């Protein structure tokens, strides 16, 4: 990693995003912490990342996305890495999904991810290149009956990763990490069943996802358009 590398991690106040931000800060990156509503948690993550700057934006809004990247660029003078981690997740019977339910998920998981990639690439091209990692999901690889809207958004993020890897090459790589079961709360019955079905016979951790992200950010531009499932083998079932 080159000294002074600037990384923006969306949704980095809590859970996987927090683990990624802490990992990159430990490895020497200058990290920008993004949040929408979890300000207290974002500021705590920022403190643990060496008093990193904190940026608020609603990723449903393209205008706010563009402002976010302008603010990050103004603060650091560059952007080298983007980790699109921010996402929404709901569980609904597909016969009950409304237009509002659909838009709630897709406005951030797919639309927001695309416009973050676009805004980042505009800055990165001015820097001579960069790295983008999109956090997708096992749900983008395997179908879940009560998460049709979420699965569609994450499958879209995977194809978006591949399309942008071609569009942004060779200066910018775009890859994706697809987490399996990574619980941060007490597992419920559904999560316990998924853990039992995982060949590794355990849940994963945020730091294991962060390790995969770090690989994609540090590797050469000969690795692009790839999707790495960090799921203990669950996608094989």
C-alpha cells in the first residue's frame, strides 16, 4: 500500500463497513467515514480510525452522492479506493412487496452503488487510477424466497461490477465481495439454520470480509470484474 492512500467506505458506522474501515486504517490508509443516520457510531469508528473525517449523505439521492464525493475530494485532494458497503435489507413475502418496498432496497443497493462508482471513477481518473470494491451478497448468487427484491438488487450489483470493470479498465479495477452469514447480533433461528448449512460449520466475521476487500484494493489491475464469495462454502450448497 502506498502511503497516503485515500479510501472511502460507505456505510462505515457499523457492522461490516466498520470492520472494513478499521482494517484499512490499520493498514495505513486515510479513511473517509460515511453514514446516513448512525452519527454516534460513525464518530466512534472515525475515532478508532485515527480521528478520520466523517461525511453524511443519503445515498438514495444522486445529488447527495455527488456532494459526498466532492466533499471527500476537497478534504483529501484525491480518492484512491472506494468500498461500496452501504446497503439495505428487508425480508418480505414477494406477493406482499410494494413499489415502495422495492424502491427502498434498489435506491441504495443498486442505484446508489452505481452513482457512487461513477462519482469515484471521475476523481480516480484524474489521479491516474484507483480501486473499487462493491459489497454484494450470497443473496446475489443464490435465490432466497423471502428476499426476492434484495436478491435482485445484489445480483444487479454483481453484474454492475463486471460491466464497470470493462468500462473503467485499465486505470480502475472493480471487484466484488459477497459475504455469507456474518451475524453481529444474537443469531435467530433462520441464521442458525444457515450456519448449520455452511460447510465451514461456523459464521464468518467482519474482519474476514475486510481481509477480502483489502486484497482487491491492494492487488494489481490484472484482477478485475471478479466476485469472491466469503461464505464458508455456503454458496456451494
